[in-house]
């Protein structure tokens, strides 16, 4: 049998019937969708940035193309590149003169202008030396502390104007290359950063709201459970008062009269066994009434110094007779540190007594119930553990056993652990149940080592 973690078992009911797993999966899905949308948006903006710079490069080339037409002064009726074949457009000095003259007009947004040959060599250039950018393909490149956009095209009319027959001629494979500053498109980059930042803020906000929602839901359900427990207390209080008045006195009379009759009979009389059964069952009913009153009455905490070793030994002595009847051994593991805590002695004794009795009655003949204790210095708490080798909890939720009237025993009232939980909660501690590794169950009681009076 696997071990059931009591904390996990309790967490199953922290949110009631609310589908926490499905809710968290949905939130994670939304966060992933936001991340995917942010990544896609940034990629789209990057593409828009490059297209924007390409458009600026085309506009620059268009303007340069017009300037080249003006400087070439073609003969009437002669196309630009037809005149170039006569030598002017294959002259590097011509291109150098043209670029030197027109570059100052674009100095604000252009890093360099260049004419390159088929091998990538620079024929003419203006601005920064283009050789340092020669190894870079067209596109956006980060160079040092700045980025530039490199654009390259052949000498044909740029988009936007009707082509003419002579303008379709080339000039021996030479191409026009331009390096643009990316500052005009930086607003698109900033827009992308803003979009990513807003997406991050949205994810963080969603996570925070989810955490707040789940915490609020947990508190709400805990409040509902507390109100439910209070309703149980109110109902049991009324029931206990009625039972105390209507049942306890008749039960006492029945038990007393039966014992008197039993004493008057000869020792070998056949009715002795029946009368003993009457007394025993009367005592059981009295214990049920006492349990109901114990569960219903408000807890008054009076704190004193308690030696946990001695308390465990006293409880073991109290249940020794009942344990012997069913053939169960109660073992007390004495803490060598001899722990002394400040708590409600009566309440803590009642809790330990109820738990040990429950462990004894869940055990079979030949089994052993072990009581051990330790001081958790990190949390300043006393931890008492009661283990048995009985049938265990099975697949049931351990929290069910702390509900009133829930029991697996034929003669049990199902109030022992409910009373224990009520007392421990009043002491500011916790109590939990879990299955042992092999068989049986264990109950862990944790209470503050120094509890102030209330």
C-alpha cells in the first residue's frame, strides 16, 4: 500500500468541487497563447520594419536614379544606358563624381552609396568606406553600437515609374548598393518592445489574479467548512443537552440496579454473564453521551507545563486494559530529550487518548500500537505520532474520518477523531491521518510547543 501524504489529502478539499486542475490548465493555456501572440507580433513587426526600410531604400534609389539621369545629359532620343555603352557609364570616375555630388543630400539617413562590380569590388563610393560592409548580405545588420540596412539592386528603373525600352539595358553587371541608417524605423522596434512588455505585464497580472482568486476561494471554502462545523456543534449541543437529561440518568439507574442485582446473585448463577453484558452496554451508551457533550461544549484552554513522555505513558496505561482485551500491545517510545511543552494538558491528553483508543480498536490481535514524540525546533512545535498495523484507511480520503459519525467500527460512534480535530484546532495545531507503507495507519498530531492561555 502506498503512503498517503496527509497534507495532499487535506488539499483535495481546500477548493471543494471547484475544478482547480482544469482552471490552472486553462490559465497556463492563456499564458502560452499570450506568449505565442507576442512572439508572432514581434516577428510581424520585424518584417514590417524590414519592408519599411526596403521602401526607404527604393525611394533613395529612385532619387539617385533621377540624379544620374541629370548628370549624364543624354543626347536627345538616346536612352540612359545606351549612352552608357559609349563609355560614360563604364567610367568609374563618372560614378565617383556623381556619388560625391549627390551624397550630401542623403547624409542624414544614408551611411554610404556605392557602385559595385560583378565580383563585389567597389567601383565608386561616397560616405563611409563600403568595404567594411562588403561581407554582409542585404538586410539589417548590427555593427558595433548601431545597426544599418544594406540594400542592393541593378541599374533599372525603380518601382513606381513606367519603364522605357532603353532603361532596361544594363551596364556590364554593375549594381547599386546603399547602406541606410535604421533610425527612421526604430519606432517599429519600440512598438515591438512595448507589445512584448504589455504581454509580460498581462501574464504577470493573470498569474497574480489567479493566485488571489485561488487564495480567496480557499478561504471562502474554509469559511464554509467552519460554518458547517459550527452547525454541527449547534445541533450536537442541543442533542447532547437532551441526551444528558433524558438518557444519562436512566442509564445510571439501569447500571446501578443491574450491579446491585449481580452482587446479590450467587457467583455461579447463570445470569451473571447477561448482567455483565447489560452493564458493559450501559457503559458504552454513557460514553456515547459523554462524547457528544465533549464535542459540543466550547473549549476552554488552560495551559500548563507538560512532560510529553509522561503524558504518553499515562495514556498508554489508561488504555492498557482495553488493549489487553483485544490482544494489542501499546508501546511508548520515550524521547531522550525529555520534552516539556506549554499547552492545554486536559485537551492534549484527550486528543492522544482518543487517537490511541482508535488505533487499538482498529488493530487485530498480536498487533502493536506505537506512540512516539519529538520536538520540531524549526517550527517550535511538538509532534506526536501514533502508528498501528491494522487495516489502514484503504482508498478513502483521510479527511472523511474527521467528520462526525464517520467510523469503520461496528461499535464506534465516529466522534473520537472529530473531537480530537476540534481540540487540536483550538490549540493552533494540526492533526492528520495517512496509510503506512506496508499496512496500518498513522496519525500525526502537531501542536505549538508554547501555547498561551485563552
